[in-house]
C-alpha cells in the first residue's frame, strides 16, 4: 500500500474502534489499527479466488434468494447466480474489455459496467466493482469511506458509496481473516451474503472469442 493511500485512510476516513459483538470467545489484538494496516495491503493483493455461497436480495416487497459462485483472476471474473428471477442460471463474465451476461440461453455482450448491464437485464443494481473489494474485507480504493474495526483489527462496519456494510463473521485461511458473512444495505436494497467456501488458487484465464468470453 502506498504512503498516500495510508495517509488518506488515516486522515480521510473516520476510523473507529468498537468491541467485537460476536458471541464467540476471541482474543483482541494489542493494536487493532496497526493490525488493520498490516492486513489491508495483503487483502488488497489477493487477485484470484473462487467463492461459493448464498445471496439474498430484498427491494421493498420484492426479492430473491440464490446460490452463487465467483471466480476472479486479476481483472477477469466469472459470477454465476443459480435460481433467481425464475431463469435458472444467470452468468456474468468479464474483464477490462467488456462484460458478457448469459441468461435463458442467450448471451448479451457489451462494453461497460457489469452493474449497469445486470440492472438493465434484471432490475437489480448490485455494485459488482465495489463488491470485488468488499468481499475481501477492504474498502474500495480511492473512494471515501468510514471504517469501524473490531478488536482484532478487522472490518466490522463499512460505509462507502451509499452502502452500509456489516461484517458478521470471518473465516481464517492462509493466515488471513476473510469475510464469511456480511450484510449490505442502501436506500433501495438489502443484500445478505454468506460465503460457504473460499479457495485461493490460480484460476483459468478467460479470453474473448468472437464476442464471447471463454475459459482457456
């Protein structure tokens, strides 16, 4: 992490410490702020993962529940939702060049923002770009945020880009604390994510082929 980003985090964010609300008996660290500063660049440096879990989204009286998987390799990603919108399986695959959304046997390929494409197809606006950071337990870079840490130097609450995140549970993997359960809320949506499995490993590279994204 650069010194400028550390300074922005220290001065530009409101960094609060609160007691851990988990019912589990856990040991606090001597200096949660220093622990956070050590762990944040490590978590930001994660570039490949495979997540499996469950998601619940509520917008007023409407909503859906789904299983999800998320494979990430650098700028490339493959996100699959199983069950929502009455369509069986919805897939988002993309990189810096564009996004391919597949549902009901049809593929839509566009350049642009994955969240906007998902919204046009489903009416649900999930912050895909920001979630790439939030699922790792770090704020999105270069975006103002308010952070609340627990006694172990992990994110407990995060306010950023109009969203309020509550980190309910973590899992330990390779000496890192990774989110296992988080709630996200804004004025329009309530999102609940439960991550049942984290895998940190090399993932296949997804390449463009005749307007589509394929694994190689």
